C-alpha cells in the first residue's frame, strides 16, 4: 500500500529516504524544504535485493528529472539483508561523517543512491541503524547539546553524546516486549487495544524501578488482578507499559541520572517517557522524530557533497 501527496510537476533537488524493516518513507526536498511526501509498506523485510530499486521508483519517480537526482537513505536498507550493506562505524564517532556513506549501483541512471551506515559498539555489544541519523539531525538542530538522547521505540536507544560524537549507547527491547506480552502472551486476555490510565502507568513505573528483579511476577499479577479484582483492560495496558519502561529506566540510570536528556520519537511515546522521568525529578525535552530524520539526512547529504562534488 502506498500513500502520498505527490505532485507530477515537482522536480526534487534531492530525495530523503527513511527505509525501515516494515515501511518506506520518502520526501522530495527543495530549497525551501519538503516539497512532497510519500510512503509505502515496502519495508526491507518484504523485499529481495533486486526489488529495492523498483520499490523506490514506484514511490519517487514523479519527482525525478531527466538528470541525476541524489537520494540519501538511512535505516535497515543498509543492513546485511538490505539493498546494500553499509558497514557499521564503531563509537566513539560522529553520528554521520564525510566519506562514509555507501553508494548503491542502480539500473536507472537518474538515481544516485547513498546509504548512511549504522553505529556499533563492542563492549557491551550493540548496534543501531537509522537512529544515528536522527541523532545527527538532533545535533544539527541543537549544535551545543552535550548529554543523552533517548529514542523510544520497538528497540529503545539511550545514547551518550559529547563534543558532537556518540560516545556510547545501549538498546532496550521495551517496545517489542510490550507488543509480544500484550498481543501474544496470556496477558492479552485482559488487555485493551487502546485506552489509557495515567495512575496505572505511574504505578507500573514505580514498581518496575523499585523492584526490577520481580518483573516476571509483577507481569502475572496483571492477569490475576483482572480475574480477581476487576482490573480494567485499559489500566492493565497502562500498567504493563509502566512496568516495562520502569525496568528500562532502572537499567539505564547511568545514562540519565544527572544528565541533560532529550527524547526523539513519536509524541505519545515520548510523553510517556517524559512522564516517567519527571517522576524521578528529571525534565526531558522532546524532539519530533521526522524533523530529526530529515535534518540528519540533510547533514549526511552535506558531508557527502564535501567529498563527492
């Protein structure tokens, strides 16, 4: 499925692409910023290597001119199983750097596709793809930032940034655990698909942070309380989220305690993290994920142009 606000009379100066496992998003970029947006469900996980270029063309061909259009992409498109592997860069390093974008050979001569590499860390072992571009964008928007970026999501990232470099980072599978537990475990019987309870969320965060070693028992309590005490499905969902974010915050405490923290992600999810951190006495700022992605891709294009006229 493809959605867009494409216009056939648009000729992009360059195209920004965020290509994840599940979805593909593209922006036609001009001197004044975003000219048009298009997206599809042609994520990396659904494509064989020879299907990437056709999937991209289906989305961006209306924006191409007869000449060559630069396309800068980030995300899982650069994974080993993606269009072309963009090898990880080891931290500490700048989130994007000149000369490190990987050029993809294309059949269509109108395309000049470059992919931003992800970042890696040897101890403890960790990797990221896509988040490095958002971090680069956040640093472009806040050039003097020195502290920690938290990027909530399926796999939440905490990244310590200093002097324009990612010094270290850690990944938490909080979002994936929430999806699995609420949708596939025994807890699914007492979970609402929507609805929310702030008090239940706060209680979950408090429990998770105070006794993270009891998380398995606390999870089953949600099921039992629904059966015995009529815990509502909305409250159960909110408390589950709180418990999982609570144990994440407990483990990530060396990252956020006493630090300047900025959240990058969806407004609703970042609001939950900000609420949880506020309960610990920390006020986190919030940045829009799309704005950071576009700023980061523009940064990547800029460093590429420095070495590839």
